[in-house]
C-alpha cells in the first residue's frame, strides 16, 4: 500500500502546505487521509503555543509530515514514537501488510529506514524527532507536558488502553488529545480507539473539541500535565 489512494490531490489538497511537501506526503506510505492530515496541521499549529507534540505511531512518517508542517519557530518539536515492528494489521498476511516494509535480513518489519528517509526528504530533521521503542516503556520515563498528544499506534484493546494510561495525563492544560481511527460502529473498524475517546470524555479532564473523518480531538479542560486523567 502506497497511501496514494488516501491522497485525493487537486481541490482537497491542503492549500497552506508547500507543493513539494504535498507531493512528498502523497508518495509516503501510510494511513492518513488528506482531510484528517490537514486537521492535524491546524491542531499542531495551535498546540505548539503550549508545548511539543507527541505522536504514537510514526509508521513511515506520513502523519508526522502534517504535524511537522505546523512548526514555525525553533522549539516547535514533534516527537514521533514507534517500535517500527508494525501493528497486528500490518503483519504478513494481514490487510495492511506491505512487503516492502520487511527487512530481508531479518524477515521482520522495520519501518524506521522509511521514516528517516521521509524526515530527511522533507528537511524536517530539526523538527520531527523519532523515538524508537515500545510506547509503554517510553511513557514510564516521560515527564514533559505536551501541547498535543496524537494517538495512532497499536489498535488492540490492551495496547490502546496502555497508550491512554501511559500518555494522556501528559497533555498540558489547554492542550489537545487527538485520536485516530475512532469508529463508533464496529462495522467500520476496531473499537479500541473509540473506547479510548470515550474514556477521555468520561474522565472529565477532556472536552470534545472536534472531528474530521475518523480523527477526533479533545481539549484538556481540567488539571495540568501529570495530574491523573482517569
Ligand atoms: N501515523 C501513521 C500510521 C501509524 S500505523 C501514518 O500516518 O501513516 C501504527 C504504528 O504503530 C505502526 O507503525 C506500529 O509499529 C506502531 N505501534 C503499534 N503498537 C505500538 C507500541 N505498543 N509501541 C510503539 N509503537 C507501536
Ligand atoms: Mg491511524
């Protein structure tokens, strides 16, 4: 899968992105439709006023380009986290598997070389900073308040809820929690991201702030980074 099917081009292309970046996004493998990616750029631009952005689920960097495009000043940083071994649905035999992402030397998925290539081609090496590791492991050592947390990692129930448990409380007051692949109807997709969204709402710490396609975002309206959000 090249992601080209996600890129309508023409009239729907985000006008504020430079043409070369739009072209690079179009040829970057991934799972981020243009309208949702454009929403990410807008959200990141707002979030940078509060703190850095952290994305769970880099894959090959498609969404990271939309987030990085919002950076304006030194210090506007997008951390993008992934163990680069793929999710359940990208393993061989599964719907979203791409054989090109398999390292022939090991037979395992390795999307890190694709991510590095994407970031370098965009000229975003000072903006988009990869973190390579298991989400829960990194979360245990994270201490930095976030302007925005974008959750687009593993979609299994255990992994998704670990992402919430490990990361959601690091959203700063006034910051944004954005969740991808939110499908209230099980016929449209797996439920864990939707349950994560419900959990955020029910915590009382977040208030719904918008939707675009399967992307939903909430604003942290009570407490501050580090305070529990359960
Ligand atoms: N945002 C990407 C798509 C992400 S796909 C885009 O725009 O195209 C989901 C990614 O989450 C996969 O690359 C997978 O390796 C990663 N992932 C899944 N579970 C993870 C975990 N527990 N820790 C770190 N990364 C994980
Ligand atoms: Mg996704």
